[in-house]
């Protein structure tokens, strides 16, 4: 495997030295877990209370809505593909 990587690297270096525009053809990819939350906005949490009445205490909570595996492939110019796979689909 190491010898094959060296051979491919030398071929790419040779193309670069010739001035070929091969860098635009290279696509790189990476994946990561992304956690997402379902926040309650201020308007949804509003509750009408009389001025003299006691307002309910609101605790700050962040309910985890879930996580997704995000896979992104890009080249030197733009994102080629972004894909999302939910945890239960594995």
C-alpha cells in the first residue's frame, strides 16, 4: 500500500509540474456526527399573565432533537455533495 501511495503521489507531482489543471478534478470527502437541537423560540414560550400575578419560572433546557451523520464531498471550487444520514438509518 505504501509503495502504491508513493507511485500515485509521484504521478500527481509530475502532472502538477507539467502545468496540467488537475487540481480541479480532485474531490475530497469527510464525515462527522452533527447534533441538532429543537429550540423553543421566545414567541412559542410566551404565556399571558396578569401584571400582578406570579410569572412562571422558566428553566433553560436544550432538548436534543437528534444527531445525523453528515458526509460532505468538495473540490477546489465548491461543495459537490452533502448527504445526511440519521442515526436510526445505520
